[in-house]
């Protein structure tokens, strides 16, 4: 039994006439008759009785018509879904993200993607960069957002956004009264360090101004650093997206006069990735790169 035979059978059953069915199918009558005969021979049953006006279904034909219509609908749906999958309109994409990128930039990218691809299932995984890169290489992730990715032979990397670095400090800190804070004003003040890219950038700024970088506490991530700052343990350097996370007693202030006081967000993906949804996601992510990505969030 072939799908084409079922299609022809349905039309003949609906028309009740071989000649009209042939005209509807845009084929001649003899090949249509042969297809129906071949279907009957393959099934070993008679599907039509001949009448003076054409043909009518046998009981076996009535039963087959119900199933044939279901089969035809399923085949058409499968064909449509396959085409939509190839066009990046349906399916599932696994997204890796970690840290403060989850607070602002990446959610906006995913929202924009979801708005234009409502039938695509988004799955977001959060873990440190090492495990995420391994998952990317193994194909368990299709795309990875991270602050500091390095291009390799198998992983392509693109810059998506540059985000300002701000200062997080307790609302009663003397510097909190200012609209912005200059790095020299931090000379010797208690600071909260985060063992990552922002800490490296802030240390460089202190060195350039030849002032004391007095780190009294270290945190494993930006959120922990902000919590320590909110508790009055020191001032923390954080990306602007942290200001989306409001903590009691904590305020954020821009850094004055430091054009390089920013951090980057990269996107990484396998060079041989075949999931068509990757290209759709990258196209949207690149629009954030074109517009400069995330800006500074309002200070509290």
C-alpha cells in the first residue's frame, strides 16, 4: 500500500466516479483505475462496487476510507513539521548560561527568540563554564552564553554585548550619596573581590591609578559579592545587569571616567552543529550586538 494509492482512493470515494476523480487529480482515467485495482489486489478485498453512475464503496471500502483519511492527515502533518523543523520553526534548543548574564541580557535574547518561534521548546541549563563547554562539545547544548569564551578549533565564539561595570555598595556608605564614583576615591577602602573577569578588570584599574586595592573579602560569584556588599563588608564591582536584582540596603553607582570599565558577553557554539534552530538563535543574539547589548540598569 502506497500513500499515493490511498490519496487516489480517497478522491475516488469522494467523487463516486472514476472520470471525475481523474479530472480532480489531473491524471487520465486508465492509470487511476490501475492504481485502484492494485490497491484492491494488495489488500485482497474489493473496495468499490460499480454502479450505473460510477462507483460506490463496499463495507471494506468504508472502513478503509476512515483510516485512509487519518493516514493522509498524519502524513501531511509530519511533512509540515519536517519542513518547519528544517526551517528552524519547531523543535528544541538547549541553551547554556551562567552567572549574571541570566539576569538581563540572555533572558531578553530568549524572550525575543520565543516571541518569533512560539513552537520551539527552550531548555536553559545553568552551570560553570567548564561543564558547559563539555556539554556543548558533546552536543547536549547547542549554544552557550558566557562572559569570557575563547575560540577553539571546534568552538566558534562571537561577542554579543559589552556591559558597563558598576559599583555595588551599602546604601549608608559615604560614597552612596554620589551619582557616580571615580576609581581614585576607592583608594584603600574595603572591597569585596570576585574571583573572575570583573576582579581582574577592577585590579587593573587600581593599578593604573596607583592606588591600594584593599580586598577584604572574596566571593565565588557576583551574586555572593553583592550580598556581602549589601551587608556592609565592602564595595563590589559588578556588571550593570546585577542592578536588576534588588537587595535590601544595596545601591549601585556608575564608575566615572573609565571608558574600559565594562565586561563582555560571548556566545559559543559548535562549528559543526546541525540543529537549524542555532542559526535562528544566533541571528537574534546578533541584534543585541548591533545595538550594543545591555546598558546600565537604573541605580537604586
